[in-house]
């Protein structure tokens, strides 16, 4: 009987750990970003919606093959002292002069990566290079989304330095996957960004401001759990893996869900705004010219219907959120054949959605980011030893 119970437990737990689930938030942000675009760009992006959503996780997939890729997804601001945002020069050259380029690459480069990809996208618009526009838009979406996640701004990125290991995928994967039905995805429309450097640094700083609550509330919720109820254990490839239980995730979500929903709602606006800025900086090329066939009646009606569902916050109940759908064959893009150059994404199961018991008001954060100077990442010791961070093992299967 015990054996049967263990088997059943494994069957139930393993799907939760399947790789594809962590990409949920990235795909959601990419889809909503297309809806947040102005009409002058939207038809083109909508034509390529499935590709952009699919490729929004390509940057994470590249990490497997390219060790230089990982630092592009985060920046450990707490490495740079008590007033990191005051001390850190915002421009790459100045920051590299102060800390060395090697140090910056070691502790993460996400804000500069965003600016670099934005420049490449601007150039792709100038060249009218559809394949590059799609791929770079997807990458830009990815990096901007990562910058919205508090745990992408700290050395304690998984709670591993404070006895809270496992927080990374809890925050950025498990919480949004279980509670997306409660979120309002009504992101604001894209706007031209006059100073992209200041804008992306503001995103990073706000993420950093959320760190205190991210860690403290985990600790507060833990008081109502025992180790047995807080975690679940699974065994795979001869290893036992510990992760947060559903019950803990839901109790934690009651505390920080507003923050998760808030970041998930802000990211698409930031992404669409950066796409718009690249396009405008390139001289606003006519994107209709890049489509071999003009959008027909059906395609226009489909976009209008999706925008309406988005506006009414019905993407999830109407099963129109692509991140929740099973992997679809990418529709053949009309004028490009970039699909065969795309990395194949692993097939993934759609995450289960918890029933919406209460709507999280995503319009305002339940928790506001703390002033950056007050934020400090707690470094606790376990049995007197500070756990060493293992950069090489850093995994990011979510935002
Ligand atoms: Zn990433």
C-alpha cells in the first residue's frame, strides 16, 4: 500500500516538474505585448503572434549550449554594495570602467542586454528584415520580462543563501501557473520611450524593491507550515528533488500574488513600448509592406475578437491564452521561412489552473516596492555555514 502511495505521489508530482511549464509567464507576456501595440504595428505582429510567443523562450533554451548566455538574464545588484543603484553607472562603458566588464558579466548584464537587443531590433527594422525583427522582438521580450522578476536582481536568486531554496521557480513559475485565472491582464498600451536606458534601469530597481517582501513573506507563511506540509519531494534520475507544496504556494500567493500579477501586467507594456521605440527610431517603416498578403477580413476579425477578449479579461476562460494551449505547429509565416531556422521548443503540457476563488486586483500592487536603500538581501547561515552560491547551476526555467 505504501508503495502504491509513493507511486501515485510520483505520478502526481512529476508533471509539475516538467520543463515546459516554467515558460508559461514568458509566453503570456509575449502574447499580451502584441495586444498592447498600436494599430500601425499590430497587424504585422499579430501575423507572427505564434512565432513570437514560441520564440519568447528561445533565450532560455540557448543557455544550455552557450555559457555566455546565462548572465544576460539577470543582474545581482546586491553584489554592488548598500546603494547599488546610486553607485552603479547606468551606461555600460562607465560601469565597465568602474567594475570591469568581467565583473559585470559575472554578476549579470540584463539591463545592458535589453539595450543591446533593442539597438539590434532597430537595425532590423531599418533593414526591413522580417526574420530578424521577429527573432529580436522575441528576445527583447524575454530579457525585459526577466528584468521584471525580483529574484533576477539578487545573488540570493533562489533563496539559497537564506534557507529558502526553491523560491525562484515558486515565484516565477508555480505562482502564475496556478493563479493566472485570477489575474487581470489589462496591460496599458505601448508608449514611445524617450530614454530606454533610464526605463530599463527603473524596471530593475523596482524589481529589487520587491525583494524584501519576497523573502520576508515566505518566512511569515512558513510559520503556518511544517516541513512535511511546506514541501513535496520527488525522485527523478536517482535524485530527490524538494519543491514547495501546492498548499504552501497557495498560502504564499495570498501574500505576494498581487506583486506577481502586477509584474506580469507591467512587463507586456514595457515590451511593447520597447518594440515601438525601436520601430520609431528606425523611421517607422511601413510594416504592411513586409507582409506579402494584406491581412484579410478573417484575420482582422480574429485580431479584433482577441483584443475584445483581452479587454474583458477572458483570454484564460475562453482558452485563448497561447501559453495554456498545447504546442501548436507554428503557422507558416507567409513571407518568411524563419520557422525552419527556429529552435524546436519541447512539447509541453498546459499547466493546470486553480479555480479563481478571488480576483487579485492587478491594477495596483498589493505590495509596493520598498525604497532600494532599505532593501537588503538576507544572508542567513545554515548550521553556521553560509551556503556558497553556485552560479553554474543557476537555472531559470521561468521568467
Ligand atoms: Zn531568462
